[in-house]
């Protein structure tokens, strides 16, 4: 699946983990498309690393945080901020899948 709205930045820690960060600020009419991409990425992670979602420091393979806020602009916009972190094996698989 090619992502249209999410553009991930990737960074690695010294502790054998990696983090993908993506932000999208869109007019409300496109919010459902961004949410659909987020849902697809998280569904992929759940399917391919099932039962392993928890912070790495607690023994998990991956974890994610999503923040959504509405901006009072004209026209109104919705801002999505998605962070997905995990082991290097998880990050390599995510990067290969969603490039």
C-alpha cells in the first residue's frame, strides 16, 4: 500500500529501537482519508506483530501513539500526529511495507 497523506520520518536509538513519526494537517473533507491510512498502518502492525503491542521497555515489539486535534482556521483543518516505535526488526518490516 502506498501512503498518500502520511510521510514518516525515521530515527534509531542507541538501544536497538526505532521510531517513525508522521504528521498531517488537512482540511476536514480529507480527514477520513488520513484516518484510513493510519488505520491501515496500525492494522498491518496488529496483524504482523499480533499480541506484541506494548512499550519495548516492557517487553513489547512495538507501540503507537496517535494525537488528533482540530485547528480553528478557515477552512477548518484536522491535525494528525502518529508515532510508532519498536524493535529494529519491527521497524525494518514497517519500512519495507510502507516505505
